[in-house]
C-alpha cells in the first residue's frame, strides 16, 4: 500500500500555522468581547477565552504585555483586544496572541489619559526635583476623600494603630461623578489654609470611570500647587492616575498612604530607646574623660608646686625690665650724641654766617626782580600800548581809527590812530 500521500498531523498543523502567519488580515486584529475561563499563570502569562453571542476564541497574553494592563481582568470583563491570530501547533487549535487589552468603553478615556499625561510631563509637573519631602513624624494630617466608605476607615484605623499621636482632619469630598473633580480641587485648596504637615488625596478602588476625577487636569494642578506635601492614594495597586504622577508620593492604596504618612509608634519608641542608650553612653564617656582630665591637672607638677609659675613669671619680668632699661639708655645716648653734634656745628658756633648767606641770596633775588621790572624800561623812554585793555605788540593788530592808551613811566595818554605804516 502506497502511504506517501498521507500527511502527519504535525505537517498539517505547520501548514495551517504558515497560512495564518502569512495572512496580512490576521497579523493585527481587533476583537470585542467578554472574558471567560480566565487564568493567571505563575509565570505571569494570562490564559483566557473571548466570547460573544455568536462564538468564542482562545487567547493568550504573555507577561511583558500583561504587565501593561491597567485593570484587573476577570471572568465577565468586557474588553477590547488587539493582537494577531495564529495556530498553536501542539494542539492544532488557533488562538489570538493578545498585545493590548482595554476595558470596553474606556478606550477613549485611556487615550485622553495618555495625552494629558504626556502634556503634564512635558510641562514639568512630574519632575522628581520639584516634589516635596514627606515629614517623618507629622503632627497633623489632612485627608481629602469621601466621608464614608472603606478608604477613610482604612486611613483612620491605620493611623490610629501606627501613630495615634497624629491629628487627622477630614475634608469630605465627592470622589465620583461629574462634580467630583471640582469638589476635590476646592477641598485641596481649603486644606492648604490649615497648618497641616501632610495631605492624603484619594479614594478606594473602582472602574476607570469611577477613578476618572483623579485624571482631570484641574485636580492634577491643584495637587501640584499645594504647599502641603501630597500623598496620592487612588484605587488599588494596579490603578494609576494622573494624580499619582503629580503627587509628591504615590501610595498603592489608601491604607498604604496612611502607612507612608506616619511611622510605626513601636519603631519610634525603639529608636528613642536606642538614642537614650547612646546618649547615656556618650555622657558617661564625657564624664569619665573630664574626670581623667581633672585628675591629670590635680596631679600635674604645676598644681602641686604653684610657686613655679610665679617664679617663671617673675623671671620674665626681670628680663623685660633689663631690656627696657637697655633700650632707654641706648636712646638717651643717641640723643646726647645728636645734641653734642648740633652744639659743635658750624652754624651754632658762627650763627652770623647763616644770616650773611641768606642776606646775600635776598640781594640777588631783588636784582633779578629789578631787571624784570617794566618801569625800568619805561624810564628809558619806552611806552606800553594798550588796546581794549590788551597790550599790543604788533602794528598788524592796530587799525586806523582805533582808540589806544599809551603807558609812560609817569602816566597814561589816550589817542586815536589816524594812519599807520608797516616796516
């Protein structure tokens, strides 16, 4: 019997897989349906089926993509799936390999979330350098959340259990619905008028629509502008909102926020006890050191023989007195020598010589002044010609009709120029 025309099961499955993988219509498909038979494997991969009223298809989502899912998938969840369809050779069944999964009805919200997140990040609202530090032991804490529900109960019970000395102020706010965002903003601003050390803003878990007020831009900016350090506590650990990114600290849950806001009182007590021990040891060491130092002073040679210090100081004074005496005598000798030199000098012995020299110098100066005296020139028949109170030294500066003054040795005359002749 010729069986060459028969194919193996593996060959058929490989052929079908090849056809699926080479079909461009199956490389990226978009499916809307409901999750059933959901299972999260220990490896982190997700195994489930997608069904609707007309059919069902198996699905797998590997851990890398599953970690990006922003909600907790479960049986009955309405989802929007993006992926590729292929054949699993081992069983010959086809399935969709999921690349992205969103809750049905939140696709547009997710896009709005990503858009606002990118805009605020670019503007710098998420910068770590701008975030305020949470004090280690706050005296007062404000909480902006719903006045009823698990969130406020968990926060209050956790703070009371961990550090009952802290005072808590509740600022009741709407945390769901169309008016929630504006109400949260009002309560954050109101809290900033109180002397608070920390402000917790958040609510318990819910769908993305329930948590959406904490994705609103006005809430994000109110948190960013808060002068009080803000801890964001919205939803469960897998829930992320814009408020988480802009807050000074993000807590996975409201309970987690309370744990981050206050220390454990037992840890504080233990720390105080350790500080007391270290302080006592430090004081004990200090006292012992000072005691040893005091003993060393008491046993020192100087303390036992105090006259030594007096004798040393007395000797220093004697040495300084001798130095001063020597300096004074030396100064007196110098001044005495100078005085003798002055007394025996030529001028002191013959003071009239100094007067004769000064008289001779005075006569020479007077002779020089006589030579420069313009009256001497006028006595020899010369005159000085003035025009408009200025001395004329050139005929070129005088014109016919000018009024002149002629200075003689014994007076002045005024005249008018009738004519002039140049040499």
